[in-house]
C-alpha cells in the first residue's frame, strides 16, 4: 500500500525513522501528472535504494508571474496509482502553505550557470528550483536523488549546488524518455493541440540533425544551429526561443567544437502558448 505523507514534520519524522532502521532512502522530486519519464526515474531509484520517496509538489517559486502555474495539469489519484506501481513506497505531497508558510523568506541562489538558457528565458526559475530541492532534501533526508536529463540545466544547477553546499546526497541522472515519434515526454505535452502535437516532433528531428552534422565532421556551432533552426521552421509553426551548443558542464556557448568536448545541444520552442524544451549531449570524436 502506498503511504501518502502530506505534512513536512511528519515526513521528516518518517525519514528519520527509516534512516535509524538502516534503510537507504531514494528520492524522486516531481511536479506530478506523472508519465513514463517520471516512472523511469522511480524505477532507477528503486534499484539504488530500499525505500523510494516520490515527491509531488507544483512549486510556485519556480514559475514566473506569466507562466502556467494555475493551469499546470494535476491528477492526484492517477499519480498515486502510477507512482506505487513503479516502486514508490512513500508519496510526499505537501500543500503550498506547509512548504511556504507566512513569513517564508529564505531562497537558494546558484550563480553563473543560471544566467543562460532556461535561466535567461525564465528569470527566477532556478532560484525556485534550488530552493525547493534543498527543502525536499532536508525533509526526506535521502541517500540518493534521481533527476531527469530532460531538464539538462536543472541537472547542472543541482550538481553545482550539491557540491557547493556540501550536501551529502548521491545524484543519479536518468535518460530522456520519448514518445514513439521522438517527442520528449512532458506533463506540458497535454497542452498541445493535435496539430501542434504532430509538429512538435521537429524538436527531436533538430537534435538528430545536430548529432548527424557533428558525426559528419561539422565543427562550427553556427552552422549546426542554423541547420537546426531550418529543420524546425521548415515543417512547423514552432517559434524558436533559443538554440544552444554549449559545454555540458559550464553551459558556456561553444563556437568551435573540439575533439573530446561534451556538447549540450539544447533548445526551447513555443507552439502557441506551450513552451517545449529538449536536449542531447554529444561527445565529439
Ligand atoms: P517535473 O515533474 O517536470 O518537474 O519533472 C520531474 C523530474 O522528471 C525531473 O527530474 C525531470 O527532469 C524528469 N523528467 C521529466 N520528463 C522526463 C522525461 N521525458 N524523461 C526523463 N526524465 C524526465
């Protein structure tokens, strides 16, 4: 039976008990409306821990004032069933008042790598992410935490934060899970109209183009990015917000690729009011 915890203090007490009983705790932070991408992370956590805590919290602090907080999709009962089936022992689903009570004033800011890409497009987003992840770590006290490569910059930010703040947790990153046609799974895909949903495959086509170009010897990122843009605009109504070819660790833009580089190719593309992100990492040979 899935155990549901809704209270911060109770959850903290439960994870302390588990630790005292010698259990290895794995945590998978999510905003719910679970799909196969989330479930793959829960299964990874299950392989690395005795007890998996999946957290479900739509974190207002990581949404900008004009973003989709109010309409973010939710289905608690379905999430419970899916989370349990994938191996979750405890679902932690606090309410906003419990996480950010009146008088709440403390935020975690990771500098530098949050100024680019998603951080540039979504000011304050990573401050919200770093804060909630720190809080969830303090509440669930995990030995291991699993995040998805889908949010590549989030991974870089959390890695930096864990190292800088000496947080005693092992990070595991799960690969991007995709729909059969290549679209990266996302709770936000439900916003897409049927036409937009069909067009949205261009993100993965653009990534495939970039991978192919690099494999074929292209080393100028300007040429790669131009080609990607053409793939997107030629067969969709998608509006490119950014396209990037950056060092996977520092997130600095690369002009010229060198052998051995770990290149993060990433993008944000809008379809109507829906904003989609996707990425791939290429090691230059
Ligand atoms: P979210 O609920 O969107 O905040 O995502 C929760 C976690 O699931 C994050 O670590 C995401 O990177 C990860 N995630 C979301 N979509 C996918 C996907 N398609 N494949 C793998 N992981 C994902």
